C-alpha cells in the first residue's frame, strides 16, 4: 500500500482525509492520497508566492541549471515512476507505455531547460531605444489529467519554472501517486515552495475549481475535457487569469487513394490506439477512399489482432485497460450504438473488469455518435468516402480542432490537403507525433494557447516594453 502525501512549502502534508487509488487492471487498491482542504490550497499558494520573490530574480543561467537538475531527477527515478504510472493508470510498462512516457518526460524536460527568452531590442537609434522584456507571471496553477500523469505534468511545470514562475500542481484523482512522488523528488533540488502539489478526489474538496478561482494564482494550465475546460475558464474570469487550455480532440485521419493499405496499417493502428485511445491527439475518426477502404480495414484488423492486451505489469502486453469505470461506460455506450448502425470488424465485446478490446467499426458516417463524439478509448470508426472534397468537409465537420492527419505517397498533395484541415496540428503519414520543438495547441473547442517550444514558453510570461 503506497501512502502518498502532498508537498506544500517543502513539507510532506498528509491531509485530514484520504481517498483510495485503484489499479484499473486488477481493481485492487494500491495506495491512498490526501484530500486537500481549501486551507491546504491557501498554504500551497502562499508558499509559492513567497518562493516567487527570490525564484523570479534568478538569472537565466541559474534557472536553466535548476531545470536541468529537475530533468536529472526524472531520468534517475524513471523506473520507479514508470511502475507507479502502470499501477495507477493501467498502461503497460512496455511498448508505448509507462517507460515510454517517462522517456518522453525526460526528453521534454531537457529540451525545455535549454529554451530561453532573451530581451529583444525593437529600436535603437537617434529617437531612442526600445526593449521588449519577458517577465514571469507569478504562481502558475497546473491541473493535469489521468492519461499521461507524469509527462503532461512536465509539459506544464518545466516552462513555468524555466521562466521564473512558481507552481501549484493538482493531478487527477485517478492517478495522483506518480505525480506526488515526482514533486517530492523535485523538492530535493529546488528551493522551498517553488513547486507544490495538492490532491483531492474532486467530489469532496473541489480543489480544481478553487484553484481556477484563487486570487493568488496568476495562470492556469489545464489539460482535459472541453466541458471541464469551460468551467475552468468561467472560474478564472473573476480574477482575469492567463489560461492555456488543451482540451478534447476528435482528430480525423484522411487516407488518400494512392496509399498501400498494408504499409500504413501499423501507423494507423498506433495513431488511433496509443494508450488505448486515451490520448487527446489520438486519431478518433478515419476517412478512407472507397477504392482501398476494404483493404485498409482488412490490414488494420489484421495488425490489431497481433497486439496483446492485459495487465500492464506483464512485459508482453502492449495495451492495458480503460483507466476508469466512467470512461469505460462511455466507450461501451458508443460502441453499442455504433454496432446497430455499422459493421463490427473487430472487438466490441466487453472484457473482464475494465479491459475493452480494440474495436474497429465500418459503415458509419458523420452524425453517428461514435464519429461525432470523442470516445477517448479503444474504438475506431472507419468512414468510406468517394472524393477528397467530401473527406475534407467531413473531417472539418466537428466542434473540435486539435489534430489531424493525411496519408498518401504524394507528400506535396498530402500537404495541400493538410492545409485545408481545421486543426492546430496535421501530420503526414503518421498521427499524434508531437515534439518539444514544435508548438502544439488546438482550434475551435479544443482550447486555446499553445504548449512547447518558444511559443509555448512565452505563454508563461508577461511582456514589458522599456523605452529609453
């Protein structure tokens, strides 16, 4: 039994009450986490504000060195944190699982540590000198989801620290353990109060909502559903907080008729089923030209059958369970509806516990729930189209606009199609391959603001122009 504690002002804080954390593969309780009170949140914000006074005055080199020390902690404890991720999130240790997540977290931390936002001279002539400076905002509140509990936390934390901000972090109640341990480790190399972590089961304390409204927090970074993102935005409005919202996606993939169905099957599968489909930028809808539709389906199903699913602690498994009952029930409901309207090619039958088999359904169209709604799970609708204009129109017929992909042997033609898709990122012959040197963010209901690279780092700063 792992008994976790919050970190507030450099101290381990147990909380007045706790909640259980379960392994979705087995249903067993693997640990407990504290339920933070509003007083605990106030203490965390106060500690971060106090630390900000000196942390924000660190030189650029000092901030970089501190962030590299954080990155070193991630890499040194990668196996420990990967095991916690698998136990609480369910994803396998192997493949594109928790070890892969920890590798990504370390890579992002190292890259972000090297970014800098130097002063820019806008004018320097006989009429005067004008300088553009980037200044930290203050306390940043980070609210993270359950699908990538460590890597997404790193996406929030590192640019905040690198630009001289301090942090109060709240992980998902489904997956708090690895995040709490990670913050403990960071406090071994960071000054007291620079990063704090509070937890709550979201049914008693409402700590996430309290963070969004807290007057001492100057920016909220939130990754999660569109519905919750709207609530965060409403709560943040009272204090005019800065916001970065990376919300739900219903990413479309368009397969053009010149593709080799066998050659793209593996890429299509992992573009859709990475982390069991529990990924904002996973491919949630696949539009395939009628001339190769059946061949693509046949090869995609064949590859899917080769991917083992089971307890994430077993080295041979490549897919795990759906993380929680609420999400499992949503996927099951969408698949039940889709089976009445389309052709079930693979899966569909509910497994034991929270295991849901990789499911592929053809014969659907826009307007069907599995196509229109973000399933966030292991179920992919394949939609037949006749001409590319029809496919582009259908792909853009969504309230979401996070990512998309185009699959073709003709890269220039694929780029032309990509440029007409209404989403923040488009990949050619792959899907969801985000990287730390390229800004990432959505359009429409998928949020606003960007993460990663210099553009993402700027969102943690206020600009100040000095005229002399």
